[in-house]
């Protein structure tokens, strides 16, 4: 009789333990599926930086020629998205870490190729060195001479990667900024000798800072930095969104 009671107690204990294990396992499965569902259903966002005339901010709305191309694509794909303008480093970090995120205008580079789906070019740059026109003391005839000067670049920007490849060192020949506005302010305040900019953007940036169009000068091109700026998508973007974008690009001949 005692043995029978012990067997019943053991059986009840095992049943309770199995039920607890099953309940916990089911909870974890539901939690994981819910998290996946939330990630998949996260709204589409588009991030960029200030770079007139391609990307501008007018009455708190992201605008500009590249922005128009992106908005037209989203409309053709029947997709809705929120647009946000950030310093480049923040925009880039969001684009590589948040799945349903698009970014523009971003240059292709070997370190970035596997991080994004590259959708279509929305801008073209011919980046080179820019100085203040009054700084006639800055005599540079070759990129090789850059080690003798101080250059401002944006963190994680294509010019930042290029400058590191040239052997330029942070805190010595390089000052790292969060966005192009910071670089321009350093140049205008004579805190650096050069910045990296595309010639067609100079007038717009000078106007943005209430400077005459003659205040800065494009002095030497950087051949490796003549490139297209792309609209790109986070590598883990929802498949259905990516397919709609690709189909719209194909159908609309963007």
C-alpha cells in the first residue's frame, strides 16, 4: 500500500514537471514567433543626411532631387515609408542594424557590399578636395601631399574609408565629423585645411551657411571617389518589400 502511494506521488510529480516544461517551452515558442512577427511587420523607414541639392530639409520635410527619386520609387511600388534626416554616422548605423530600413545616397565600397541590397543610383558624385578660396597658402598639387595638411571627413563615409587607406591618421591629419555640416563648419572656421566634397554641391552648401559662392574652391579631384550614390536596403529587409521595390525599378525603368 505504501509502495502504491509512492508510485502515485511519483507519477503525479512527473506529470506536473512535464506540464511545467511543456508550458515553458510553449511560452518560449510564442515569444520567439511574436518577436519575429514584430520584426517582420516593422514599418519601412528611409534615412539620409543633409547634402543639398540631392537631400535637403524644407519646412521640416526631407526633400531634394535624390529624395524625389526615392519617393517616386516608393509610390510606384505602392509602399509607404517615413523619411528621416540624420548625421551620416547615425543614418548609416540605423541602416545596417534596423531591418526595414532604406538609406541614400550611399556609395558602394568593398567593405559595404555584403551589408546592403543595392537598389538603384540616385545621385552622382565627383568628390575632391575643397578649401577656402582665401587660403592661397594651401599649395597642393597631388593627393600624396595630403599628409602635410588637416582634412575633415564624416565618420563611416566613403571619404573616411578612402582617407584611412591613404595612411592618414585620426587626430593627426584627420578630423572625424558626424555629418557634412560639421565638416563645412570646420572649413569655414579655418579649423581644417580641406574637406571632401563634390563640385556641384559646393554652391548649395555655401548658400546653406550664408556664404558667397566664391568662398570655397574645388582644388583637386580624387579619381577613386568619382562614383554613384545609391538607394540601398538593409540586408535583412522584409522579402515582400524588397520584391516590390525591385519590381517597381524594373517596370518603371528608374
